[in-house]
C-alpha cells in the first residue's frame, strides 16, 4: 500500500438490475485480509481466455462474470451470496459487501478483481468451492486510502451500509432468489450423476433404442453419462394452445397463446426437471409466443440459464392454410399424410406456399447444429414445435428416417432427449449449413422421445 491521500467514503445506494454470478473461489493477493477481519473470497475471472481470444471456451457462468466486470462501474456493491456446499436452505444465504475493480489502495493489482466479503463466520476456508452471488446495489466508487487503519475503518463501514441496504424492503426478498435454490441441485449433482453412472453400468444392453413415453424423472435417471465433446439436448414441444384446443392449423405463420392448461403443463415439466440433477446452460425457444411462453415457464426455475430465441426453429409453415379449421381442410391434410408416408417428404400441405418436411429439415437441422456446437459438455433445452421436433427425431433415428415422421409421438410439453456430437462436424457454422442432411442428422443420438411428467394424465 502506498500514497498519502486522505479519503473519506461517501455512500449512496444505487440499485442495479440484479446480476447473478457463479464462480470458483480462488486465492487472492494474500494480503491477510482475513486477519484484519474482512476476508474476501476472490472470484475466478477468466482473463486468460478473454485475453487470448478463446471466448468459445468460456462457460455461460464465466462469461457472465467477465461481462459484469467489463460492463459495471468499479467500486463497492452489496449482494446476497451463498457458498455451494455450505449451509442448508436459506440459512446458507448471507449478506455480502463486495469490491469490484482495481483496489487502488494497493499498487500491485494488474487486472480488475471481484472480492466479496461474506458477512458470516465460516468454520473453515472454502477455496475451490463455487460462490453464487446476486448483486443488487452500488454503494460507492473505489477510493485510494492513505493507511491501513483508514482502509479497515471504511471497509467495516461498507459492511454496515450493505447490511442495512440488503435488509431494506426492496432488497431483502432476494434472500429467497431461486438462484440460491439451485445450489441444492448443484450440491447433489455429483452424487446423483454417479448414481446414474452406476445404473448405466448395471444395464449392459444400455438403451440401444430410445425410450418412448416414459416419465421424465425415471428416463433422465437412466440416461448414459454425457460423453466429452457432446451436448445434451432437451427438446420440448410447447404446451397446449388455443389453436390445439379449437382444432385450428397453427404453423409458422399463425401464432396462438397457451391455454391455462398449456401453461400448467410447462410449469409442471419445469418442476420435474428441477427435481433432476440437471443444470441447464441455455433455455431457448422459437420466436413463436407458444414456445416463448413455455420456455419462460422453464427459465423461471433455471435462472442461471441463458434465455435465447432462434428464428429458424419456428413451426412448419402452412402458407395460406394457416389458421384454417382442420375439419375444413381434412381432405388435404389426409392427402398430404399419404404423400409423406409414400416418401414424398417434399410435399407441401398448401401447394402455393408453406413448407414441406424437407424444407423444415433444411431450415432446422443446420440451425440446431450451429447452436449446439457452441455448447459442448453442457445441457441445453429448446422449446420447439410438433413438426420441427418430429422432423429432427425421425431424421436422427436411422431406423425411422424422415419418411416416418408421422409415427413419432409428440404430445404438448412432451420432452425428447438427444446427445449431439460437437466434433462430428466442422465446427464452423458455414459448413454446418452446407453439410448434407444425413450428415447433420447423424450427429444426433436420440435417447428419449415424448417423455411425460409423472401422473400427468391423471392430474390434468
Ligand atoms: P485471499 O487473499 O486468498 O483472498 P483472504 O485473506 O482474503 O485471502 O481470505 C479469503 C478466504 O477466506 C476465502 O477464499 C475463503 O476461503 C475464506 N473465508 C472464510 N470466511 C470468509 C468470509 N466470511 N468471506 C469471505 N471469505 C472467507
Ligand atoms: Mg481475498
């Protein structure tokens, strides 16, 4: 520490949009902050990947940490925090005063650091554990203090100020943020995944063919462990819509809202996934509101997942038949099914416009490959549509093929599970687009089709 500038901190609480961070606790500058009464659990910031341009290797969580450091003012923040593996329930969530920046009192700091002081007595150090933070307010800018006594006094005052801010009516509710609930799943996930492994070892003829129509939890527990360099892809059909209920054709050009039952279907699926050892890196959807609303219901319980929309995942277009009552066009619908079953998968329901299964495959498969390639070793969930899902699943099952897409069951909020080989292709989006459909389809392995929430039929 150096300098003789006398400084007094002025504190004001400025709320920020809550930032949820999860990072490993690493060794800090070794200044003995702990001995001074305010240990700071320094967070790992992947400057190494950032500075060497290897952004693709950043996990979602690491990306969020870097983004926070790069987009927010340096200074002192208040937050709630929880160390994974320490404490049960909300008793494990603590008030935090956190510095982010250069720490100007010390001259040896070369990169910005995040240093949370968790205002709780821990029995032991927790280097290597993951700390979750919900950062809620900005307290003051960084100040260069002239001596250690001043620094200690001001940090203690930061702590008192943060405690009072966090206990205020606006922020205290974040003590119950679902982000902290997930810690429970993260803590148990290692145990659970070894259980899954045990089971898969027991079962020598391990799922050569996908399971169909099973309960989500049973099926997910029986899945083989994800192989390195693969993405586990949870593919969902949206919940029931008014168009489904009324028997109207609702494709890519005719949106329809979820019914109350459709929303409950999505919420119950989210709950079911929440009970499984599943950490979702992404919750995505097509841009159609029925898929968006279903995905939002899931994202509510997976708040760390990145929420995205992919335009290419929209439903097959029916052209000028969009919105038609199915009974009024039943003749054409039946004829189209016949064409498809005979192998004419380039046939369109509406001859002037709209799309065929092959058109959908040509649009959806390259887009999916480009997206999934970016998430090796992660689990992602996308909410799509009846034909989109059937086209992919049928294409990806060699024993089926696109010609049998009508035989693929796909109920509202039915869940499908596929593993995707990230290294099976070029890794370049352009080449994914150029690759043939069979090549793209061969990168998917279908593990489960049309899974249901347990007892869903009896309860809805
Ligand atoms: P370092 O320089 O390695 O960051 P510190 O003196 O700042 O060392 O102590 C921080 C370490 O102390 C943390 O990484 C954590 O393992 C442990 N620790 C214990 N209690 C706390 C606490 N209340 N807040 C933050 N870290 C704590
Ligand atoms: Mg520290």
